[in-house]
C-alpha cells in the first residue's frame, strides 16, 4: 500500500494543487473561482461561499497559507449578511447573489476560520450560530425536520477542527440512529418513503472515517465501511450516487450516476480501515477503486479529475469545478491517503 500512498502524494503535488493554484485564484477581486472547464478556464465568475471556505481550509492545511489567507480575506469582507446569515453565492466582486435556507455555507466559513489560530474566536462565534440554526431550522425559514446525516457530519467536522471533544462524541452517538442494515442512512425517524430508504455510499464512507477520527473506540464504524463496500457494482464498477435500501424507485434522477467525491471518500475510508486493521482485504479494495478512478475520473491531459460519469463510466460533464465541485474532497483525500499509507506500520491506531 505504500506505493499508493506515495503516488497519492505525487498526484496531489503535480496534478491537483497546480490546477487549482493556477486557475482558481482571482487576483483582481480576491476569492476563488470554482466554475472551471476542463482546461481550467473560468466559465462561471460567481464565487460560491461554501466552496471558497473549503478551499481556504484545504490550502491552509496543505501548507499554502498565503493563498489561503487571501481567500479568507474575501470571505471576511463579503460572505456574511447583515442579519448574520451567510450567502451561498456572490458576484465576482463580492456582491450578494443567493441565500440558501441551509446552514452549510456558514459551516465552511467557520471551517476556513478554524485553520488559523487567531481566528478561533470568530470560528466559535459562527459555530454557535450554526448549532442554533440546526436546532431551530425555522430561523433559516425551514420546517422542522428529522435527524439529517449531513448535520451530524458538519458538526463532527467542526467539532474535530475546533477540538470540541464533547461535540465529537455526541456526533458519534448521534450517527447510531442513522444505522440501518449496517450503513449510515441520510435521514432517521421518517415514515416509510423514498427519503426514509435513501442511502448515499459516499456519505456513509466519509462520515465513517471522520467519526473514527473523533472516537478511536468506535470500531463499529469499520463495519460500516465494510457494509458500504458491498454496494460496489460488480458488473460495471463504481458506486451509485444514491441507493434505495430496499431496491425500490428513487426520486433523485442523478441516483445511478458516478460522482468523483463518492469514490474519493471510498478510497479514504479504505485507507483508514487498512491503517486501523492491517487487513489485506482493504489493500485489494483500494486497488480496485483506484483503478476505476483512473479509468473514469482522472484526466491525464489537463490535470484534476472529471466529476461526473454515467453508470457505464462515461464522463457526462467535462468541467473540473462548478457550484458543488471545488478544491476539497480530492486534495484533502489525496493528502490523507499519502499520510496514512506512507507512515510506519499498517495497523496504526493513532488515526492522525
């Protein structure tokens, strides 16, 4: 597995980060473009706040502090509305465009703050608002909802970055109510409906490895990774974006598609499971998923990965970034894989 870790590090430094550092920063107005075509040309000049926050955090964590700070300055100037909510999108210059009724733009601004020790107070203040919005969704114009796996994820993510151990442990316990047939479901507590049966393999993988980092004793999460791997398409390869746990009709039309981030998170989860257990079956799984990513997502000509393919593995969108795909899952994943698979010992329980 060491060779995969070394390759992940090279790919990160030679193919992925150069793409974003070359094409994404806006030297004139600040912030980052994410609407980039295959070659990195800007086709959408809007600034998506949650992706800018993710990119600030990613660059800071990977050692590009100067570039990250420039992105943070743009967010500090423009991201927060007068009422304390956080915009979803802005014009290139930073004027408001759109406000979602969700807390997730705020989550990733707080994540950006968390990468800088002197911004901890700002991160904690915003985290408090996020907790309030999740507990009282009507404050964002939303109706009361059952437990959502996405909320557990963002709370755990910020809890880990801000070293809030009580939050981390609460998220591990909260995830248990989303367990069904060994995987983590998107919603808990719903009456029988397509939403109550909705399962996203990518979310199950990502939240399992994140919560393992939050609580080293939660070994049941290794079993979640194992059960999620069972949804691999043996005929065509890859994981569907969404699955109905009972094999019944799904409402999302994109359900059978193959998405880059689902497969990145599968690789990260398998790398964690390998480091945790030392079981060679995870080396075999890693090789299988990595080979699929090479065939479907990796772009040897212009760098970065394609984001979207159909069930047969044919690329459907040649863009490299949009309002949901940015500099986060892939560089974060490759950086973690490089660390996990090149550090001494296959069964290290430190889970750094």
